C-alpha cells in the first residue's frame, strides 16, 4: 500500500476535527463541516481505488446531504438542523471508514501505510460517536449535561474524544440511559481497538521491518 495517500487522509481527518471545533453554528460553518467530511470520503475512495466513484460519489452524496441540511435550516428548527448534520456526519464517516477497512483487509502485508490506516479508523470512530451524541441530543431532551440547551458539534466531538481515549474529565457527561449506553460502547470500542487492532498492526509492522 502507498503511504502518502494514507498520510494525506490522516491530515484531512485532523482538518475535519479543526473545522468541526472552530466553524461554529453559522450556516457557513455547518456547510463547511459537511464539505470537509465529503473531502475525507473522496480521499478514502481514492485509496480504495474505486475509480468510478472517486469524484462522483462524494460530490453527489455531499451535495444531497447539504441540500437536506439547507431544507432543515429553512424550517427554522435548531434541533432538526442538528439532527440532520449528525446524520450527514454519520453517513460520510461510516462510508469513509468502510472504504478504508476494505483496503486494509485486502492488504497482504503490514507496512507504515497500514499503521496510518488503522489510525485513520481510530480518528473516524471518534467522529462517528460524535455524530451519535449530536443525534441523541437533538432527539432527546437532557441528553448531555455540562452544555447549553442544544449541544454543538464541537461539544459532542470533545465528549467523544475524551470518552474514546478514556480520559473522562467529567465536565460534559451523558445524562440519560441512551447517552450512557453510547458512552459505554464507545469507551469499550476505543480500548478494545487500541489493545487489539492497533497493537497487532504495529507489532506486525515492526516484525516485518528489515533489520538494521
């Protein structure tokens, strides 16, 4: 596997983190989040080498999701907009993750590209659970504590990262049974992924490195 495309994808995911945290809740910022996640999907599909889908699928999917978000904004409901943005993120992140997993499973060797690939999946997991928190907060009152009435995407990503990494500062916490269930699953997935998948891939990469 080629290392550079995975490195670009990793950087793209980190850029998506920065946009989600810094873009705010303005319509432009919301559109920017969808666009950058669409770009991440395009990068994942390029690695997957699905040539017929590298441009067309990300463009069509991103445009369709932006249209849904715009329609939700016209209805004037903050909850509906947040729910739509969460669904946008779920779809784009899940599709990106699926493409990367397919590439990693088809690889016949463990190299630095594989290591970068599993790290990309780890970062995408935080984005995936972040969308679940945002969706839960949009449909269930009091889903999270320590935030304003309607949690922002930045709030949800912050909670997701500290939960996945089992840091647990406690300033933002799930307050309902559904929220706690999502947090438990994320914490378990994060730890199991690190001690199994990441450890196995890094161990295999070290074993395959030439001596000296």
